[in-house]
């Protein structure tokens, strides 16, 4: 800016830093959730049932790789990792045993 308007000249908003800008948090939209609402309860129940069905399946599939020479502790860590990563979980489950083994070998070298 000193090259454009000389170092002694700054005007209004051009002389401000990010610390000078006051942000207005009142523009944020708030959505209140009524936990006593039947629809909310149904959605929560469906998610809970879905997780209850899918979690043991994922665990079984990950732990089945133990016969491929992977350590039990390592596979438990892989299971924990995949539990929080939906897209990677889907990819892992779609792979053949050969490709799962390759993915696990790559992951173990980290």
C-alpha cells in the first residue's frame, strides 16, 4: 500500500487490520431441536438401529484379515479408524480380500 498511496496516507477501511473488524454473531441462524418430538425420536432410533447392524459387520470383516497375517491389535485400530470414516469404510467393504490386504499393508507403513 505504501507504494500506491505513500506510506503516510491511509484512509478509513483501508487502514484497518483483521483485529479491527467487529464481527456480528447475531446473523447466525439457530435451529432448536425438540428432543420430545416423535419425528426426532424416530430418526434417532433408525440411526441407532442402523449402527447396531452395521458395526458388527464391519468388525467381522476387518478382523477376518487376521488370517492374512495382520496383528489383532493393528486390526482393532483399523476398525476404530474406520468407524468414524464412512467413505473409507464403504471402500474397504467393497474391496476384495486381495485389495483389502494391499490397503492394510499401505496403512501399516503409514
